C-alpha cells in the first residue's frame, strides 16, 4: 500500500506565498522521480516540474521544487501567486514497491489552491 498525500493548499491573496508538501507513505523499496502538476478550472492537467535529484530547481521564475529523500517528501515553494495560479495541485512519484520488480507511477489526491483578494 503506497499513498501520496499533499498538504499546504488553501486560500491566499495575490502576491502571497505557499509551500506545498507531498509525503509518500506505505511499503516500498525506493522512490525515484517526484513531481508536481496542476489543473486549473476548465483546463487540462499540466506539468509544473519533476525532480530526480536532491538539488532543488526553480521553475516559472516563481516556483521552487525540492525534495527530502529521508522524509520521502517533495515540496513546491510558490511565491508571487496570482489568480491564474488557482488550481488543484497534484504530486506524483515513481516508486518501486519491491526490489526486483518494476517501478510504477503513483498520484496524490490533490490540494486546492485559490488565489483571490
């Protein structure tokens, strides 16, 4: 049983900041790439960023993705949020359940971010 749980979403004013977390729990042998997607109202789900290394990476000029392998967690730090950032944010991860078996992709249930004054 593998589960990804996002947290940190909510209502924020334009120009504000939020930090999302996604924790993988359950029984697994290894976690590979982890990433973030989002789906805005009336639009398709889009990739924000994925991270396969421990070094953080900045995307969009406003978002930073990072991970802590010791905690099985991936983060998304968002600054200067605007109304167009309103969406459901999802994390995903490539996970190997047991050694000797192929890995698979898992998804969280998503967390809502609403940017409004």
